[in-house]
C-alpha cells in the first residue's frame, strides 16, 4: 500500500509542531506557581499553555509533546521526577480532556473526569472527606472537580466549539475557561492518585492542607490559561484559518476535521 506524499508532509508538519509544543511545555514547567505539599517540586504554569496545545494538535501528538516536555523539564532541580517517570500522566490527562472538549466531544471529556474522580476515591491513602480538623466544610475533597464536571456537561457548554471560532473575546475566553477548568481538575486528581500511591500512608495526613490550598492554585491556572490562550487565538489568523476552520460541528455535538 502506497503512502500519499501529501499525508507524509502533513505528518511531518505535525511532528515539527509537536517538537515546538514540547519546548513550550518544557519552559512552562520551569515557572512555579506554588510549592507542592508533602513532596519536592512545584505546581507550575504548564497547565496554562495546555489549551493552546489542545487546539493546535490532536490528542495523541499533544500527549507526546507533554511526555517529552516533562522528561526534558525533569533535568531542572525545580521539577525533578517524583513518580518513577509517570509524572507526565497528569499533564497528559489535562491535554486529552481539553482537546476533546474544544473539539465538541465534551461528554467524552466529562466521562474521563468521572472516571478519574471514581479512581481517586478508590485509591488507597486518599481521603474523600478530610475531616474538620482545619475547619473545612462537609464537602468531599473533589467538590471543585464535581463543579467542573457540572459546568462541562451543562447545556451552555454545547457551544464551546462555536464560541471558540468567534471573534468575541468573552466567548473565546469562556470556551477556554470551561475546557481549561475541566482539564486542570483532571490533572489535579491524576496527580493526587500518583501522590497517594507513591507517598503511601503518610499521604493521609496531608490531604486537609491540600484541600485548603488546591482551589486557589487551580483557579490561578485557569485564569492564566484564559489570559494566555484567548489573545493567542484571536490574533492568530493563520491558526483560525487552517485549524479552527477545519473543526465543524456535526450531529450529537461531535466534531470532525477535514482531511
């Protein structure tokens, strides 16, 4: 079976873009937002560039870019590998959810979030309720993740793809914000699962402190994603013509890309 020269060139461009995005992701992982509780390293700005990656390239290439960026970034003392080389998984989960949501497949993205919430609840050394020792309200640890899920599958979110293709700042920002909110919450719980598995029983005493801090960290990441991604989308005419123009809504809220 002969490979089309056009297809070969297309794949080469995707690989080149993957390398460029991996470099951007590497740099973003060197920008700390806050210190991680209970382990070395920092929460970084990497989640702020994930929406751009989710728009520019398909999930499989985006995951590859995040894997490369995580491995290269691990050579920095700011973000060494903490979970036996599995550190790329939270970022990859973020990318997949954002990419699906911004391609109109929000139900599939929501299903991933549901699965990760359930897996977190079942993982040893996690806590569904952190208790009242720090005066926390009687809400599950993943209350903000449930809120992100509700926003993602709500009726207004059916317009994510349409909003993304407008020239209205507020609508593009809303599209990025909703997808980025769901993505960063999946990333947080995926990281929490790895944290519980690798830290062991000692993790249980740290969840109350994490419970109080993580909403602030995640809202900073979502705000950063909106501030970075929205102007990029609105000002990149080439992107709008060659990529966003190839995303067309079809029945049942799904989208397809032109070949």
